C-alpha cells in the first residue's frame, strides 16, 4: 500500500490492516490469492475480502489440520493460499501438516497466526502462543516474520505474497496497536532495522516487544545508558548485519525463552541475554498484567537490564 497512514492502520490493528485494507488491493492484482480461515474471519478483519471475492474465501471451521491440507492442494494447482488461525492452534494443532506440506514438500503458502504471545489474555494458557516461533524455526525452509506494528504487518504481508517459499507471519494485538513507525519507510523481508543508536548495549526485539524495547531504551538513557535498538522483524532467516558482539546484547520477545529469538541469536554466535516468557505455565490475567508479571514492559525490561549489568 502506497502512502501508508500509520495512525489509520494502528486504529484497525495488525490483522485488520493486513486483511481489510492491504489484501483486497493485492487480490485485485493477483488472481491466484485465496484465503482459508479456521473460523477466524471476523477477528482477522476479512469481511471486505469475503464480500469482494466470495469465491476465493473458504472458512474451514475449527479444523486447522484440514486447512493446511486444503492449502497444499490449492498450492499444487497454482494458487497462493493464505491460512489464517489463532497462532497457538495453527502452529501446534496443525504442526505435522505444516511440517510435511510447507516444509518437506515446500508447498508455497502464507501462514498467519493471530493473537500470539499473551494476546488472548483471559482465555488462559491453552490459548497462549508462546512456543510458536520455536516450532516454526525447526521446520527447514520456513520463513518467520513478527511485525512490530500495523504498518509493518502490511509491509511484511505484501513481501510474503512475493516470496517463493512458505512464510509464517506472527501477529499480536487487536485494534489500537501502538505505533512504532510514524511515517512510511523502506521494508525488506529478512533485513533488520535499527530504530535507535546507542553505544553501551544493544536491545534486539521482535514483534510486540519492539515498542517496549524503545520505551526501555528511553528509560535507560535517563540513567546514562545508551541502548542500540534493533527491530528483528524476521526471526528466520536472521539478519546479523546490525548485531554488535562488542556490546552486551539483550534479546527481547513475547515468546518462551526456549527456542525463540534469543536462541536464534545464540545459534549464530551472538551471546544474547534473554528477556522473554519463563519456562513455565504462569497465571492468567489481562494482557497488561501478563506483560508486567513476565517483565515485558518497558519499565520491567529496564529493571532487568540494570540488574543483569549489576548497575
């Protein structure tokens, strides 16, 4: 979408900006795009697409495994299937079909996981998607993207449509998501973005944690610590060009500390100190409360860093 309006996109949220605004434009240009939803068309903001292209939309119901099988068949016939479901059920319940079809058989498809991390809040641990990056990282050839705000969600979706390999897009939040990018910018799938320069430490964040990392950096600056902030929107493949091993590096993610961004950084030789969700099933609560309890707010991230640096 040209001349993206960050405030308008943020008002709609990530999924509705992608599917309600960007998708109809892309579908008008690309007749091969079809959408499959596991009973998530309304939360995803697919109403406009459904009304414009009813013959290119399929609601498979609460049947994520079946959805991936259908997508594989459509991919074989030359279509580009976009599969939409809650992130926890898409990546866990349908893991084997995704591994076989998108991974092993390299069927081209875009997998969109809604409500990642703690976004489902009061629905509890059964609905939290805190292992999805780890699962998708283990599939050879899978590309993983976690956009920082609604504008970036649109940009990564447009890039995924042009990708020749399967892509998993990890969305968070509902309407009114925080704005990271106030104006339009150049985006490239697989290319990290420096949002703030700092000489003392480096904060590498993905998805919902980018805005929290920026807040933590501003708070740390008040204590005389200048933090470099990197938006690692693409977790696989990882872009190492902006990483600085000479500084303490902190990986910040709304995901388990096992198998996510922190481990991805460690796998390429960067000693990342991980800030994420602990390896346990925690309490249930509203979203802000859950971030607070898991030290994933700007203030809590700052406190964790100061403690880690022993300042």
